[in-house]
């Protein structure tokens, strides 16, 4: 981590840490006062997003074939990373064996898109920062008619067109249903652990 002054906060973003076995212990060893931010979204949508990202790197079979080992039996491919990562309850549990929940703030990824200023106000609060960010910092639905862009000098700056907001494939409703059923108990457990219901279907 870079050296910082007392009045500065260093933020590091590595989504992979959430599912890396040794990450909680190693981060705690580096600084036990570290505050953790976790951005989550509906795990079914997350897996499709993950699939889209992987499909830009190598050829992939259709999502339905990847997500289910046997479509007629509805057997979920729990060894596929895109599915495994969405079992948030399991991963958060590992972090909570090391960090207290009070040091973890969960950001609602869907609300971050809809109401970025409100979600980031909670982050400012969690980090102990004075309130600074407000609606005027954003151009809502500026990217692909859906995602917020940052307003700088009155001009919108959107996140990378190639890496964000990719079009998701249309997935068979029966497969989506099966995945929702699969995640439901894990989601409920996650809501219970973190004390917040994200309302995923
Ligand atoms: N403001 C804004 N602009 C564009 N995209 C936004 C924004 N806020 C959140 N998102 C969501 O970010 C998703 C991609 O995030 P990732 O963490 O997977 O991206 S990356 O791995 O760091 O490239 C991306 O997922 P996909 O829509 O599946 O591409 C978006 O839903």
C-alpha cells in the first residue's frame, strides 16, 4: 500500500479478494483497523455479468450450459466460478471470522446505479468523512441510458464502454428460475448475517 499522510485515506479495489481464502487474515495482519467495502448485486445477474466478461476473453458455451450441469435435472454447476462467487453468505463468513461486521460496509450495487449519491453518502459516513458527494456530481442514466456518469466541469465522464455495461444475453426463464431457487437460501443467510435485505428475487 502507498505511504499516505494522516489526513488521507488509501482505497484499494480488488474484487477477487472477497473470494480469496487468505485475504482476510493477510489484510488484518497488515492493518487490523482496515475498513472494508463490499459491493454486491443480485447473484444471478452477477453471474451473467461475469459470463459476459469471460466471453470477451475466450469462446464460451451458452450461459445456460455453463450454469447448469444438467438442464433437465436442474443441476447447478456450483464449481463454476461465476456461480460460486455469488454464494455471498459463505464468503462473508470467512471475513467475519477475522473482521467485525462493524468494519465492513455493504454497498447495494443496484442502488449504486440508481441513486449513486445516496449510496456514496453511506460510504462517506462509514469512512468517517464529511459529507461531500451529492446529486450534482452525477449525470444519471448518462451511459447506455442506464448508468450514472461523473460530472466534471459540467461534462459527463463515464466508465469504460468496453468493460462496463455490456449487453447481457437473454437467458432462458427456466434456467433463471432454477438459479434463483438455488441462491434463495444463501441470499437469506447473507441478509441475516449482514442485517440487511437486498430484495433479490
Ligand atoms: N456508473 C456505472 N457505469 C457503468 N457500469 C456500472 C456503473 N455502476 C455500476 N456499474 C456496473 O459495473 C459492472 C461491472 O463491474 P465490474 O466490477 O465487473 O467491472 S470490472 O471487472 O472492474 O471491469 C457492470 O456490469 P455489467 O452491466 O454486467 O457490465 C455495471 O452493471
